[in-house]
C-alpha cells in the first residue's frame, strides 16, 4: 500500500507538489508537477493497488458563500496557532464546478469518504495544523512568502520544517527519509536548494514538494493511528483530516522566536 501527498495548486497555474511513502513510511518519490496530466502521471505507479492519497485542497465544496463547516470547526481549534484554513465556497471560480482535487480523485477511481473502508481512498488534509500537532508548535512556521517576511526568515523556517519532517523518523509512526534511494536523493536536493537559495522564488519551488511530504505523512499517520486524528466536517459538506491537536498544547504571543 502506498500513501501519497498532493500539495495541489487550487487553480492549476502554480506548481503542485507530489510525494509518496510506502507502507513502512519510506519516502519513495518527491517532486513538483504542473497540470492534471502530470499529477496523474506522477501518482500512477503508486495507485494501481490499495492506496491513500492526501490532497491539500478542498475535495467537497457545496456552500455558496463563506466557509465550509469543516473550516469553521478546524479554525476554532487551530486559528490561535495561525493554522486556520482559507474559506472555500462555490462563488470562487475554482470551486464553481467540481474542485480540481475531486476531479483528480475521480480520475484515479478513489473513494473520497474519509470514513470509508475501501482500499483505494482520497482524503483532504492541511499541512499547517498537521505540523502544529505533530511538532507541538506554539505557532505555525512562517515559510510562506508574505509581506514583511524576508528571505532569511523564510529560509530558516523552511529548514525548520525539513528538520521536523526528518525527526519523524523517530515517531511512533515513522517517516523514513533515507529508506529509498530515489526519495532520499530528491529530498537531499530539496535541502540543498533551500539552503543555497538566493531568491524567494527558489524557496517557493521547494516549498510545494516539502508540503506534499507532510500530506503523505498525514495519510500514513491516519492509516496507522486512526485514534490520533480528527476529522473536521462531514463528507456531504466537506471535511479536513488532521492529526489531533494535543490537549496540553498552547499558543504563544506573536513576538515568540
């Protein structure tokens, strides 16, 4: 069984990160693609049998305006950690018809119900709350390019994210970066790319594949530790699967670091 992560560009104009873990948590593949055909081609070798594909993108959107109930519920727990979800609704062009993630899941013949017992499934995930819960962060890592964040900050935060992913090798559900040569070489190249980046755009190209590894790990974690995840929302109106927020974890002030 394989566990894939897809950090999906909602509208298809930006790169999409794709990562795959095997049943033992070994990183088999990580990289970036663009259009739907490239996403499907990257996943195809790993989804012919049982699989769980975790999309960082809405799969089910039915509300005309505002937030989905899943986003409201997740934000209640995670917004204070700066890990709230962006609102998805059908008034946005990318969700006016079938969301891109749902189209891809359907093309791969994956069951999108998070409570399904099917062998071939897709779920919606979100890396920010996942990293807060998994790494016990008092606030999300600030590796996304936004006004006021300089190159040095973005680089250091993205390297911290990579450190956290590598430390999952010691988790109860391990992620083995060095378990497969192709996956390890691709990850090592991402680390070199981040460490040597001279422009924000160089970091942006590495960010999507790294997020995809987090998504793939959430799929692996959900499979092996179902009691440790929370499913916000419902299948009918949209949902988000994430490792559960630790009860004793508290945020800190925005001046933290």
